[in-house]
């Protein structure tokens, strides 16, 4: 039996198929709008639903879900398309070939000697001339102070990461002088001219010499 013909394209909205033995008639409904709460009151949808679903006292409403699918036993290898493995092998071979090609193009490493050997004193003198030309007295003095603080820390048995105050107080305790005077020479003093810069540099040199003499075992 077929009824509810479609307005366009042919076909029917409801089809019933009865087997030859007359048992378990199958009804196929092409639309479920008439069975929803929003459309049950329109037209004759209520009578249609009662006539379609009210033949038996027991009604089973089935909504299919993903859980209804049969449980498969496939593995990653069986689910992977056949072209994946050859593609991966081809990419790996291309990467190896590219690495070999680039390596042969660059060639082996070659050790080359420097054309000249620059003495460390020349580098030091060059930097000193740059400081002098730019009148960077404070920067030049700071470089000397950094070296002095490192050597004082080594002479006093301190670590290379010792702070300025720790070096100052340990030196003052060793020489028996005022820590403020040492900090003035090591940190705070600002050279006003070249003569003052030389005087502070000499003070740092004398301080290193005094610490060296005081720290030597008798």
C-alpha cells in the first residue's frame, strides 16, 4: 500500500509492505514531521499518528546510534590504506638522498690557519685607544675594576661569583682598613680627567699588591 504522494519528484510519503503470510507488516514513513510535538497539531497529523502507531498496545520507538554498529576487530594496519606505507618509504628515501646530496655538495671540513696572529696586548692597546678617543674614562676604569675584583676574590679564596661587597669586606678585614675607602676605589670613584684615571688605576694595582703580600703564608 502506498499513500501520501509527494508534491514533486514522484514517490509516496508512506509505504506499507505486507508479507505473503500476513505477519509483521512493515511500514515506511518518509517524513517524521507529523510525529513531532511541533507538528502534531497541524492538519490531521494527530489522527495520522494514532492510526499509524495505535494498532498495538506496545510501541517501541527506536533511535539508532553509533553503539548499534557491530564491533569490528580491525587493526591499524588493516584500516590503513595500501598507499600509505609506500608513500612513507618513498619520503624516507627522498630525505636520505637529499642529505647525501647536500653533504657531498658541501664537501669535507677543511681546517685553515689564520693569516696573522694578533697578540693580546695589541688588542688591549687598541681598545684602550678607542676608550681614549671617546673619552670613556669610566668605562675603561670599570674594565680594570672587573679584573681587579676577580683577582682579589681568587687571592682571598672566594668564588668567582662572589659579590662586590663580600670582596670589599674580606679585603678590608685582611688589610685592616676602612671598607668605605676600599669601596670608593673599587666601585664609587668617578675619574674626572686622565690624571685622576691613572691615579685610580695605580690605587687598584697597589691594592692587589697589598692583598697578595698579606695573603701569602708566612
